[in-house]
C-alpha cells in the first residue's frame, strides 16, 4: 500500500484538479427518486472537495483516502478518514451511493475483485455505484498511457463483467455529458438563461438519449460507469 499512499503534496499540486460534480449529485437524486437524505461515500476522495459539495447539497457525505497529505489538508473535517478501496472502514449496507472517480486505475489488477466486493458490501440494496476511469478503447488522445500510476486500465467489457459478477446491474455504461450543465459551461453568455431550466425537466429530457449517446461516448478518453446493487 505504500506506493499508493505516496500521493504527496507535489502530486496534488501538479496533477490533481477538481471539477465540480454538483450536476452528478443532482442527477443521482433524480435517478433514485429518493426524498430522504442520501448517505454517500466518496472513495479516494483526495482533499474532500466532493464531500464538501455533498454536504452543501444536503447529502450526508463521507470520504476515505490513503494519502497522508490529503488527510491532513482535507477541506472538511470529521468527514474524511483513512481507508482504502480494498478495506473500507464502514459497516455493511451503510450507503445509498458510493463513488470512485479516477481511482480504480491506480490499484493493482489482482485487487480489483476485492475492491468491487468492498463497494458492494457497504452499499444498501438498490444503492448506486459511480466510477470513472480511463477508456483504452477510445479514439482520442492517449495521455493516460504516460501516467505511471495508471496500472489497471481496462476496457469497458471488463468492468461490466467484474461488476456483474459481484452483484451489480450495470444500468448505464456510458454516462454522456449532462446537456444543461455542458451548455452552461460552454456558453457563459447564456448561462443565466440555461440555469432557469429545472434540473428534473432537463434530466427527464436527456434520459431517453443516454443509451444511444452512450455508444458514442465509448469513443471518448474517459469511461463513466453507473451500476446498481441488485443482490
């Protein structure tokens, strides 16, 4: 585990950038149709920026991390603790959502089934697992090849197989950009107008396109997977 824990200050300053994931939080609320407070664990949470956003959005958010630098400098206190994806320090069926954004490509390949088992263990039945990882089947740039910490880059079929073997149903294999937030980001001149569109209406409009657009996104450099604990 020492290799993985060596994500020190220089790593975070030089290579780690955080992009807001509020649109994903809102989409999960919409998808689960859950009026109760969600409990969400972010695995490999870094400095805890997503945990901070979760709390601001009314979600009971927690994070685990192995980097000593990240733990000491977390932006939220009392919500981020030491823990790895292969040994999650929470009880069974504790969370509605578990996320692992750009984490699984950093673990040893032989640890993948154990990591997925741990995620399955802490999720409630019907809970959602969201992950992102480099997609080796894409047609775009190949910069991920030069990142020596990426030791577990796998094709989409592999992730589908390992998730299903552990009791997940892969509901959406490729999550396309959320159009409302993409347009708002891409065209700041109309941002105020776009943000007037209710999230629920935007998500409902986009939902029928997801399965179709997903195959197009298979050609992009990052793979998005959303899976539901079915058993």
